[in-house]
């Protein structure tokens, strides 16, 4: 129990002997990785809807031009 609490994110007190800069860098790295994962998932999920939107927009534009 104590180990899991110490390792939980936001529990920076446990790493008091480490330099704060290093822990901050690690946290930033993890944050960036998570952001990339979420962004990629969002892209995958929205790519279909975006494609259909683009297609409908192109159809509307070509219909308006004719």
C-alpha cells in the first residue's frame, strides 16, 4: 500500500532526495507521451468524420460551381 501511494502521480514528496529538475523533466516527458497518445487516438477517431465532412464540403463546392 505504501509503495503504491508513493509512486502515484502527483506524489512528488517521495522523491525528495532526487533533484527537482530531473523529476520535473521526467514528468514532462510522460505528459508529452500521454498527450501524443491521446492526440493520435483522437485523430484516428475523428479521421472518418473529418473525411466525410471534407467530402461533403467538396461536393457542395463543386455543386455550387456548376
